[in-house]
């Protein structure tokens, strides 16, 4: 009795189920009402739940984030949609200084149960100010949890877990995933925050990938399988707190590690994955340098060929993994 | 001599509306604030507490006059200069001192210090180290109130300098568009740190900015508790009844420097002295006595009691429990969720 | 029939001040903008270009009426809906198309696309993908002008929606406090994406926000180039003479959707049709002809020439040079400094 | 003929010399005029250069950053002081979407020659919203250069280099360093951006440290020297672009690497240093896991003991290095 939904539909279903279950949950953002959201994620929810629970806000990102913090402190569970993750640069003060720190600064006397959703990533030709990956920024911030589900199934389950969570959870959604499909149960299930998922078992090399790069890595793994290279693919799913144990275990088995991510390579999430393994007990098992395939050291270009060249693609992943396993450089 | 319970009919509404007991309680809070800050200053000077602090000495009327209108289920968001708001809203000075001393007994278990004191039980959502940081948070709290169909309000304190932050603009706009129960209280003390309002804005009053949001605004003498309270009570009632936000601008002055590092190079001694002569506490005392609502002896008793409470608070704090230094990451996340 | 060089004495100032040649040039630019956007839309539909784009069809009078007052050493900062400002300021449509097609010949060598086109040589500091992003940048350019003692101005385009951003507040305040030569041009097309001004602000006009900064403001019919230009010329002269900033609000309308993803669910067909009937181009043409400043044939010739230029521009762009995909990190840093 | 200046004085001298040399240079910030700056860095400069060149701005961090961008585009060289680096969270939009990307987005047609100064770090009892280290955020952003000099000498030389630079340069200044002294030549010399400095030669372990941690690491090295452990300390100085070559060379010699930094450990600058070495030719020379000593996974607490415990201190560095070299864990 399987049922397929798109990634966008999975989000919408999670939002709807959360709103049905808890009157304190509400959605806020720009054009999420009658417009249905820039990526049609909220769709017709405003007709089902009304304008009070699917709130169009003025174009005031910092203010919206602060409103979410205040509403969370006063007993609501706001889910804030940023139209593009790039615009969250306007709201970092509230996200980082307030949402993330309030519980700590106040000695544990409050919770800030809010969720923020960030459509992110390149591939839509929207150029440098609409295509960024700033997940690593937020994963650097204690007090936040940061998730980046790659499948409709995980998206629904993790978003519901995020809305349950008493602490602020940041959700990164890759825009190119919105239309991808996958099996999604109808009931309101949870997928835990903080657990990575082994998406493919393999024995020659461990790939830790995030978001859309999970799919690209799986595709690369198929090609390499034909060459006799057996790739294990770990879908990190949660950037903070990071499930280091699952990665260590895998690297102990494969002795090789590659990190594949779309964010800028330098200080992108792969830097942390690499550093955690290099400082762990798995270090002694490593038979080769740790490979990072991340975004180029540039903003995202408009031209489609350049845009593709700016983030890891399947052929590059194949080549990188092949060289890593065969010892070529 | 026994003082009457309320003022004569020719007194201004503030003195008629409130009982003598309420008014004396207000005076007590003003004293507590004053002595709290003087005590904190002294403790800092003696090296007992570290960090920085922003004293509101001279601004007690606006803090107490504003918070008088509130009940525990109302919220406030406060500022870096927030001791007055905190005490006004009902916090216990000894737990504030414990926070200054970095103790487990402190409101924030010693994690927050002066700039982050919050007393959630009395509806204080916290001081804030970020100028303007509390503005949208208050709007969010008010949104929650509206969603929950409560008749509470969120009172948002901020300074003249904060009104130049984008957060001010966005917060006031949203509060107005959504008709939320917010009372914006601007404590205009003429300076944002060293920069006078003349140098940081082209309008005379922060209240002149309210029409940009279709929001009513009132300007009051922030050193007169009666002035403040009357305006705030009207704004609060308006908000409780669903009338939406109001901006109340209290013209006041901090007689101390901005913080410990201030050398007062941007203002004159004369200006400071002028304002010291307009100290809100003696002003209030004189009115209380003139209206026959308190005797000179009662006033003295209130002051002495406040002094004793503050001294005891410092002692309590000094003897408090130091946090375990291995517990650095405690309360970063909620235990249920970790 | 030869048309006279300027209008009769009873014509409004706009038609007297400008020569027929200047006015026809303005009409030509309006046509270029219209046809440029229609051409871009078609190229997009045919899959020749990717990404998104925001068309300003219906808003050409405000773009051209504003930029007419400027010279190359004046700056503009523009928006996501910036093709009109760009052409108004003097950009070459074929190099804009080359940018849309992602070619090396494009204004940004194919790196920027529709949302980042800048023609620095004509003083256009760029469209901007961030709503409100250009506001403080214009203020900074004006500050540089003032420091360099030039009599240039910085013209800052922004939308009604952008006026809800904190950046708007901070930028207008600083421009006013420092009396900088900025002309703030608000193109109020009634919506920020799907949200009407009624739902996003509590005042009727964006101009109602200028008094919060002690800034003069004018509201004009943004679909009348004469209206726009007269107000802008006054504001620009005022700024050049050191009088400081002005806010000019152009009431206008985008007849297309916000971007390609818009299903127009937030406004009625009637409203769109009403505004289409107030198309600024025929309106201007009629006035030109009525004033005897252009003949119907001349108008047709201008339109046909604009169409030809646009067609040639698309062809030029199609045949342009694709960037070398290995050059992703080119121009991230300056070569001198790398 | 040596002369000592404090770190703060070195900054002030660089600013003064840059303003004297180039009329396009100006300073902007909050309370940098008659107040002299929150940390007295600009001091009396307003009296020397006037209010037009030492500009007090309204409390509008986003706006100020945008003004700096616009002024830079129009031919000035603004140097913007944030009062605390924490407040830069309000200005990320302009820093990251505009300053960093404009040159790239416009196909190289413009420069954005601005400098932003960020007093950063903990140790002053100012708690969680006034003590952050966000250097790693900006080091993640292509288009920016990020420097973090640790001595008065380097500060003066690198700040002058930053003001010369045609691209945006972010300068992180640790508040606890302001009063530290060191030799500073009087003339307007430059110290190049992008070059690390070997602050101490050693053969048993390489420490890459930043800012105040350079001094703590040198202190730790002295203690360890007495135990026969010879520590090489590299002062990274520039976070972006990172001088990986100097680190690789050192690790090839010592076979051990530790990164010491104040920012939150996860995704702090040490993550990138570690990952660069783990993916480099130096990997094969590594005899031990790569140690990271970074800030705690928490906001900075107010209580002084907790505050100290939240960032690396000398005893912890000594212990960490000793264990790394002797193979204990
Ligand atoms: C976003 C931000 N910018 C700057 C500061 C530094 N700062 C702290 S208080 C202050 C002045 C605030 O002025 P105002 O709002 O008038 O409040 P007052 O101090 O006068 O009570 C400044 C600049 C800060 N804490 N936060
Ligand atoms: C900071 C930011 N928030 C949101 C957006 C998405 N967005 C692009 S245009 C737009 C509407 C802007 O409205 P307005 O300023 O009125 O300009 P108009 O589109 O009507 O010309 C929105 C919400 C953005 N690009 N930047
Ligand atoms: Mg003030
Ligand atoms: Mg609009």
C-alpha cells in the first residue's frame, strides 16, 4: 500500500498534520498564503487553515524571525518559511543571537520551539543571491539543530520531529528536490533528528553526503559498482548534532572517506565531517587522504554551464571516488 | 499620621486611580531600582562582579510607571539597560544580584549576567544585549497573545538609539498591520551611547516615527511617574481591547555614563546637573506627600527598607553557589530533546 | 510634417523644458524597455534562456521619467525588476540580452543574469536580487559623491514591498541625517509579490513614511512620464544643490505577474485590465502628438526601430561566446590582489 | 630603535597613516568619534581628521555595511568598525550578498575596496551576545578575505595591506589583545594577506593557532619544551585565503597537527585546517589523529569560570599536545 509524494508535498503534508494536531502550530512567511509559496510548498494550506495560521508577512526577514522567537517564547510553535535561504542573511541576528542562545542565556528557563525552513541551493539559474548554501553557518551555532533531509520520506518525518522539538530547528530544503518523488506513509510518523542513514552499503569507500548530493553520490555508486568499486553512501540528514558514530563505524569498515556537499568547500559541512574522522579512532583505519568534493570557491554563477561547474556533479564524484579507491591522484 | 487611601478629587487621574498602597509600592520599586544599581556599581568597583553594566539611574519613573499597568501574564521585552524594567515587572533583587555574581541562584543560573536577566515567571522575556533585539520578539509575544485570545499585552522597551535599527521599523510595521496588543515604550534619554538624537535622526521625537506605521503615539515627561503611567495605562487598555499598538515616548535621561567605559565626552556637566535636578524619585515623593498619600516618615521608611533589601540581596548573592565549570554546555539544548 | 523643437507655452513644464528630440528619445527608451522585456519573455518561453525574470511592463514611465534627469556620472541602484532602469540609464539592450543568454559579451560576462545587470559605465551600480539591498548602497554612493564634492546624485529605485525592510528605514535615516544627494524612487505597483500594500503596511502611501526621516516626499502618477520627470527633476536639482534627499513615489502597476511562477491569484482580472488601459506608452505618445512634438509617423518609426534593435540584440546574444566552464572562480577576487 | 605599541594603538596608527596617505579612506562606525570607540581604538582620531573622516553612524549595522559597499563602489575606501563582531549578524546580507559577491556577479567590472573591523572573542564577561567568534562564517564566503592578526606588528601591517586591497577584507580583532604590547615600526609597512607565520620552530608537533590562541599556544609550548616536547607554532594570520602550503610543510616535518582556536569547535576554523591537511599530501606523514582544540559547543557564558572553560586555555592546550605527542588519549 505504498504512496508516492513529491518532496514539496511531503513538507506540505507534515505542516498540515502538525497544524491539525496542535493549534499552537502556525506558519509564517512571504507569499505562503494565496500565492502558495514561491516554490508552491504551502500550496492551498491557507484555504484549509485560514490566514491566521498561514500568515503572509511583510517583507521583513529580521522582523519575522524575531516574531517567531517571541511567539515561541509565548507558547506557540511557529514554522517560518524563508523564501530563499539567502534572505536569512538578514535575519541572522534573531536566529543566532536570540533563538539559538535564549535558552542557554536564561539558564534553561525557557524553550524556543520554532522551525525555520530554508529553500537552498543552486541549479535554477537564479544566480548568486538566490542559490547559496548557508547550512554550514547554522551548523556552527550551538543551540540550533540543523537538518537537511534528502527524500520525501525523511522530509516529512524529520519536519514533524522538528515541530515537536522544544529547541529551534533549521530545515534546509534543496530547491531541485521539491519535485522529486518517493514513498511517504500517510500517518504522522517521525524520523529522529540526529541520526544519519546508511543509504547504500559498500565496503571500499564511505561517502558522507548531504541533501541532493546523496542522490548524486548514489548515482555515482551505481556506475562504480560496475567497475567493482563498492561505495557506501551515508545520508547525513542532520548537520547539528552530527551523528559521528555512524560515520566512524563505516570508515572503520571501508578505510576511505569522501564528503560530498554543495556548500562552498572551504568550511562547508565536509570540513567538519573530515575533521571529526581525522580526530577520531577511525583515523588509524584510514588508508587514504580524506576527499572533499564541495562547492567551488565562488558565488553561484548565472550561466547554466558555469552554474553546474560550481557544485559537484556525478562525473566528478565518480572520478574522485575512483581515484580515492585506486590510489591515483 | 495616617495617610488616606486615595487622593483628593482634584488630583490628576494617576493619584486618584491608584490606592496609596499601590503608589507607595511604586515608590518602593523606584528606590529598589536606584539602590540596586548603586549597589551593583559599587560591587563592580570593588571587583566583586565582572563584565559591564548599563545603569538606568534617573530613568526609574519610566520603568515603574510603565510596568505598573501590567500583570504577570503580560510580557515585557527589555534592553541592555533593563534592571528597572525587571524590578518594575516584579523580579526579586536578590536573585538579580545572584545573577550579577554569576551564581546558580541567579535568574539565569549565572549564565546571562546583567544583559540577559529575565524573570519568566513575572512575564519578563529578558533584557537583551542587542540594541533593538527585543522589538520583534515583543511583537511575536503579542501575536501569540492574540492567537490564544488572551487580553494580555506585550510591552516593549527600547531606546532612542534603537529606533534607528531596521528591527524597529519591521517590528512596528508588523504590530500595526496585524493590530497586535503591543505597547512600545521608548525611553528617549537623548543619546544612543555617545550619539545624540540630533546627530542620529532628523526628527525631534521618536514618536514622530509612529505615523509611518499608522500608529498612535504619545510623548510624556519620562521623569514623572504620573505622566508615564497615565499614558501607558491608556495604551495598555487600548491594546487589551484589541485596539492595536501604541508608541509611548518617555523623555528622560541617564545620569550615569553609558557603561563603565564612558568618559562623558559627548555631553556637558551642566546638562547632567540639570537633569539630576529633575530626579524622578524626589519628584514623586513630593507629589505623594503633597497629595497626602504618604508622609515624610513613610517615605523614609520605604527608602530604608529598600536599602536593607538591597544590602541583604548582595549578601545573598555573595554567598551563592558557583556553577560547576564542567557544566559549560548545560542548557544549550532542552534535556527532553538531547 | 516637421515637428517643432519644443512645446507651446501652455504645455506643462516637462514638454517645455525638453526638446522634441529628448522627448522622442524618452519614448524610444520606453519602447526599448517594453520590447526588451517582451523579447526576453519570449526567449524564456522558447527555452533560450533560463532562470527567472521580473518584468516591469507597465512601469516604463517611471523608469524613463526618472533616469532622464541623470547624467552618466550620477549613480543608480536598481532592483530585481530593473530592466527599465538599466535601459533608462543608457545601457545597450544587446549587451543586456547577451547577459540573459549567459554570454561573455553580457554586462556581467554571463555571471549575473537578469537580477544583477549593471552597466557601471553609465553609472548603474546594479540590479539587486535582495529586496531593499540597493537602498543603503545608494546612500553610500551618495556619501562618496559628497566626500568627493561632486554635484552628482545617487538615485535609488525600490518597490512598495521593499519599504517594509529594515534596510529602507536605516538607509533613509542615514541619507537624511547626513543630507546626502539621494533621490529615492519608490515604484509602488501595489504589491510586493502577492501581498498588497493594504496587507503589508498601515499607511496608504510609501511617501507617508518620509516624515519619519524629516524627508520631503512627492507622490506622482507613475504612468505619466511627465508627472514622474517633473518631480524627479526637482528632487534631483535639490539634491545636486546640497538640499539632501527626497522620496518620490510613483504609483504604477506591473501588468505581468511577479515572475514566471506567478498565477495571479491575489488580484483580479479587472484590476489588471484597468491598469492596462492606463498604459504609459500610448499615453505619452498621445501627449507628444497633441503637443505637436512628434507625428504619428515618427512614433511608428520609433517603435519599429526599437523592435528592430531588440531583434538584432537577441540575435547578437544568441551568437555570443559561452564562458569557459573551467573559469568558475574567475573574478571572485581582483587579479592585482590574488 | 625599537618602539612598543599596544594592539589597539597599532590599529589606530595604521588607520591614521592610511587616512594621511589617501583622502579616499574614511572611518565609520558607532561611537568612534568623540567617544573614541567602545574599545578606544579610534581614540582621538576624530580630532585629527574631523567628523567627515571619522564618522559616527546611527545604530544601523545593516545600513552602515551597505553604505560602506556603496561608498566603495563610488571610489572611496571605507573602514567600518562594528562595535562588537556579534552585531555583524545584522549586516550579513550586505557583507555576504553584496560586498563579497558584487565583483563576481558583475563579471569583474567593479571592485569593492572596503575593510570591516570586528572586535571579537570572549573573556570580558560580556556574555553570549557580546563574545562570539564568527570568523569561520566569513572565512566560508568566497569574495571576502579574512584576517586575524595576533600581534601589534602584524595588525598594523596587515591592516594597511587590507586598506590597500581592492577587495573586501574582514579584520577580526580579539578584545583581550587590545592592550597587549609589541614592537611596531613607525613607517607604514605592509604585512601580506594570505601568508601564515611560523611563530615558533619545533619538530614534534605542529600547532596552527589563530589570534589570542597563538599566544596561549606559545605559552603551552614553553612548558612543553621543558618536558622535551618541541612544538612548532604557526600563526595562521589569514583565514581566507588560507596558507595551506606553510602548514603542509610543517606537518611533513612534525607528523602531528593540532589546531587551536577560540570559535566553536564544530565548523570553526580548525575544521578547515584539519580537513585541508587530511586531504593533502601531508596525510601520509601523519603519525596521529589531528587534534582540534576549539570553543565549547555552547554560547559564551557570563560566569567568569564558565567563560574561561568555554574556550581553550593554556593547561588544556598543554595536556592536549602532550597526549598527542606521547600517544596517550
Ligand atoms: C545591534 C547593536 N548595536 C550596537 C550595540 C552597542 N550599544 C549598546 S547600547 C547602545 C546605545 C543604545 O542607545 P539607546 O537605544 O538610546 O539606549 P540607551 O543606551 O540610551 O538606553 C549601543 C550602541 C548593541 N548592543 N547592539
Ligand atoms: C530580502 C528579500 N526578500 C524576499 C525576496 C523575494 N522577493 C523578490 S521580489 C519580491 C517582492 C518585492 O516587492 P516590491 O518591493 O514591491 O517590488 P516589485 O516586485 O513589486 O517591483 C519578493 C518578496 C527577495 N528577493 N529579497
Ligand atoms: Mg538612549
Ligand atoms: Mg511592488
